[in-house]
């Protein structure tokens, strides 16, 4: 073998500088160890964070997958306890846990809740709350003839309104003649306690027989069923109109704002109605309050039957909106 | 002999210094890891916070706004730092919010699936749309709109 290919004995015999190499290797290993420690730790923390992000996203997806169908909804009041009867079906892709029910009595503007429900509904399950199983919420001063709205709160933070599925007839009606629906059965009138204060507000008298030659105001419940689900705002140019005919004077009752104690405000601020929301609108003023001052209106001094109309004016979302509803017929006596 | 002793002493000093540097570096690395873990933990707690507005009621006769909340997230101990209320032409901030459970008991925070409410004395215009923003102790914002 050639001499230059043999191991260099001189190199191996001379150990100067080896300690430096070993120290450098140690130093590099220590640095690598420390770096790997930090790197692996940060990687693990990032993975944990990503897992939580995925978990939170899944929570949101599950939340939006909840779907409850409510039917046969009915409210009755027994000794200040509102009994909510309904058939509830879980029509969504996930199981639902209902923890609270809220009920608002829109007539007396009071509300209550029951947070002891803890009802579990698997996908496709139906529960019927009726009679002794009815859900109960305490609202002092409530009455069965009042208007209610209610909603469930689920464990995923969803608010599920308890409202009957709006059938196609109602939807077509809303598209055909307008987005506001009226409740004939809740129509009422008010007499006056003083020139600008209604008596027995907001209960009034639920009747289609109205005293003749009397200062009255009318209360009408309207529901926003707009197919595009936009908020409707009613302005001061809206009125309850009773056309005249030979022997019967025409009557106009413009929209007003009424305080809880029945006092009518001299100025009118527009009333907004969200989709699905029901509110009572009071019509009382002889004048449009944007154009004149408040003056109460009187029924004709004739015993007769008349037709009435609701002429509504305002905005639907951000666009102008108006609707003429052929309303109830009244008998003045 | 003295050369050997001095070499041994030198070697010992170098090794001791090496260990000291290594120990110090290890402590710094541990501090960095701990700080990173704390930041991650805070961020996780923040994104797991979920508050829902169950109901907002404005009492016109008493000028009092009542806001009902549900903590439906996976983070407990959700406190309220401030509330921001307003509309297109007006806004106001509220601090020192008194949070209560639904039974009226005062509480500092809501744990998971707990419901509570707070009240604010404020004069609002009825039938007007307002927004409300809640800032939690972990600096999450939850907002909604309502009609007074």
C-alpha cells in the first residue's frame, strides 16, 4: 500500500486541540438541547391553541345547527302564572338542551323567566307541554287576554322564539297586501280619564261596539311579517281612518306614543317593529303630530255601523313603506 | 506540583462557570416557556368566552336598563369590565357594573352556564334603536342592538 494512504500515526499521536473539539461538540449539543426544548414547547402550545380554536368553531357550528319547530302554541294565565302550552320538535342536526324560558306580556310590559327547565331533546324528538306539563312563568298582573311573546334559551346560547311557523297563507298574504299583519281579536278602544290621559290603559275595552259621540282612542296589535325580515318603522303620518257617508261624519285618529300610565305624548317618535315582533299601536290624535298638536278625536253622534282602515306610513329597512289595511267594522251605539 | 494544582483549579473553575451559565440559560428558557404558556392560556380563555344577551328590558318609568346574560362558553369567571351604550348620535360608557345572578345575588363573575343580569340607570328615548357593547375582564367584546 502506498505510504500516503496509510493512517497518519503522527496525527493520532498528537492530541493537542482534541479537547477544544470535544468542548465545541458539547457546546453545540447544549445549545441544540435548549433550542429544541423551547421549540418543542412552543409547538405543543401552538397545537393546543389550534385545538381550542377548532373546538370554539365547532361550538359555533353546533349552535347554528340548532333548530326547534314550535306548534300549537297557547298562553293561559292562572293566578299570575303564565302557562305556556306548545309542541316542540327538534328539527336540527344536533341535540338541544333548553335551560330557560322567557315570557313577555306585551300588554302590560312585564316579563318573567323560568330557569329550571333543563329539557333535553335529541334530533327528531318531540315534546308536548300541555295542561299539567305546561311551562310556567310568573308575571304579576298578567291576564289570558293579553298579548305574549316568549323564547327558549338553549345551553349553546341560542334564543329560540316560540312562534307558530308562519304558514304559506300568511306569507302570501304578507307579500300580497303588505308586510304588517293585524290581530282582529285584540282590537280595543280606550276612553279618556283626562284630555290627554287614557283610562284603563293598556287593557282598554276589547270590543267592536264603541260608544257614539265619545272621545276615544283605538289600540291595534300589528305584527311584522315582512318576507325580507326587515324592521318596519311607523311614522306620524299613520292613522286609523273611518270614512264618512251621508249622515255619518268622517273620523281620523292619528298615531300617538302613550306612556305606561296612559298619558299621551304631545310629540310622536317613530315606532319600530322588528321581524316577527308584535306591538300595540295607539291611534288617538285628530292631527298628524308632525304637522299639528294633539287633540283627541270623537266618534260620530250616530248609531250606525262603519268601516275602518289603517293607513300606515313609514320605512321598511331603509326604504319608504306604506300600507293600507282594510280593518275592522265598528258599531257606534 | 503547583502546575498540576493550578490546572485542576482552572479546570474546576471553568466547569463551575460552565454549569452556572448552563443553569442561568436553563432558567431563562424556563421563564420564556412559562411566559409563552401563560399568554397561550390567556388567549385560550379569551376565545372560549361566550356571552349571550338573553333579554334587554328598558323600564321607561324608572329610566333603568336591565340586561340579562348567559355565559355559554367554556371559560368560567367571566367578569364585566365596562359597558358601552349608544346610538348614531350618542354614546356613553359605564364602569363598576354590579353583576347579579338571576335570583338577585351579587356576583363578581359568571361561571360556565351561569345566567346573570346588570342594571344601568340611563335615560333612553323609547322606540329608538341602541347598541350595547360589553367588555369582559379578559377584554372580549360582546355586542348587540335593541329597541328601548
